């Protein structure tokens, strides 16, 4: 019997656990567009509480949570400031331009993590030639920044400056709970620097669907209207919210296992000729790896690993990403690390010939 493939492509590939499915089956339901779903209401209250905000809104995806945040904080013609590799800029189909008529002004930052010095001179003067600079957008942990945690001092400095300059701040916290577990700093302590925060239940937390946006009661009231506009008002959504509640209650602390497993993979890549960690030491559950051309291309390495039962993503010509999550055990990580450590260029070439 060959073993089932170890899927390290993303932390979105998790399947609901039996306990999570039971919670979904047993959820009390109602029509959430009428505000009648007690399970959605409970999730929204729980999320707001965790993030230290007045209110939260359950939405189908992290992309929608971010798009709603951009919509409520800006008016058409405004500009937001973000890292050039931020999810909102790279992976949301240009949504802020299409939904909100907003331009994104990007900065290299520290591999995508913005620092005050990157943006402190970026505010446009009040002049008919310019857009209005309105919103600062951070991401924590930063996906394309190697899954790194955005340093708290840097966030606090940006917040101080943004307040003085009447800018709003949004946190794309799709993986905020990974930052919480990696640092021991509570979610509300991160969130207090931002006007709104989005979090994903369907990444490492292991729910099948769903994200949330949290902020002031007034912001979330407006967010609810934008959610409807985007077609994101869901009816008996408690069946999904129950999975998210289960995830918040049972799957946060265990992210530490994902981080430990990511280090096992990172060590294997670091020890194997032809690979290097693209963005330095691994802090959470993402391992971004640069593939030396002597080893072949990223796509070729990924194709070879697939034949060995280990699935990764090629996310650039010479870049691959491994991602640990709820459905990757320590034993899986060790097995995958063993396969990685055995890779030699001849193997990659051999596979490439048959593809
Ligand atoms: C995955 C992700 C999102 C979007 O979430 P979806 O649910 O896939 O739309 C937003 N931001 C970051 C940093 C992400 O990794």
C-alpha cells in the first residue's frame, strides 16, 4: 500500500475533522440575512471578543473580508498603501480597483513587511493633481514575506504616525492566529492597532469555509451592507459558522505543531544542496524555498516530489512553497523531510523526461 499524498500546497486544503462535522450537524440555524442565525451571531460575538473589537461580520472568504474593508474605509479615487507582495495587491484580482475605485500604492518594504520609513513620506499633498492617501494595509503573518510575523514595534510606530495623519489602518490577518501562537501576544493586542482586522477560519484553523471582518459597530454596520452588495449575504450560514467556532475553540493552540513541522521541512531544505530558504528562518507554517537552477525549475521539483507522494506549490520560476496545517502530522513532516533530503539533480531530470 502506498501512503496517501502529503499535501503541503496550502493550509486551505484541510478537511473538516469528525468533531467539526458533528458541531456543524448540530448547529442551530436561522436566516442570517434577517440576523436570525444564532450560530452566526455567536461566531460574530466570539470573533469580536477575541479581537477586542465591538463587532464582527462573518463572510464567505478572506478576499471578501478584505474587499469589504477597502470599501468601507475609502471613497473612489482614494489610495491605499501596501506591500508589493501583499495578498490584497497580488492575489485578489485587482479587487480594490474594481470594487472600490481605489489605487494601491506599493512598497518593497522588508520582503513585503512595511516599515514606517517605507511610507512616512508617502502621503499625497492636498492638491488637485493627487489622489487622497487614505488607508494603510498590513498583513500578519505575511504570506509572501515568508510567513513572518510583522514586528509589533513596527506596527505600533506606523499606527502612531497614521493617527497623526488621519489615515485608517486595516490588518489582513488571514493568519493572525499563527502570529498569536508564534509570539504569545494575544489577538486583541495585535488588533488594537487597526481600525479593522480580517481573519480566515479556512486556513490553518481548518474550517471548510469562512472568514470574518472585525471593527467598530459602525464600521461593521456598513460592512454588512457591502457584504450584501457583493452577494455575500448567506442564509442558514450557521452550519459554516459552527465549523469556525469549533476551529477557534480547538484549533488555535495546535498551530504550534504546524510551526514545529514547518521547521522540520525548513531544516531539510536548508540541508539539501540546490535549495535555500528564500526569506530566512521559518517563524510560522510557511516555508518559502529558492530552487537553484542547477536543480531544475520550481515546476520540475514540484513534479518530482509529487511522484514521491509530497505535494508542494511552485509559486515562481525558481520558488516553491511548503505549507503545514491540521492535516499534516509530525510523521508526515518527517517523511516529507526525508524525501527532500534525498533529492539530487539527476532525479529531477529523470522525472522531467517523462512529463
Ligand atoms: C488566503 C489569504 C487571503 C484570502 O482568503 P480566501 O479565503 O482565500 O479568499 C487573504 N489574505 C491572505 C494573507 C491570505 O493568505
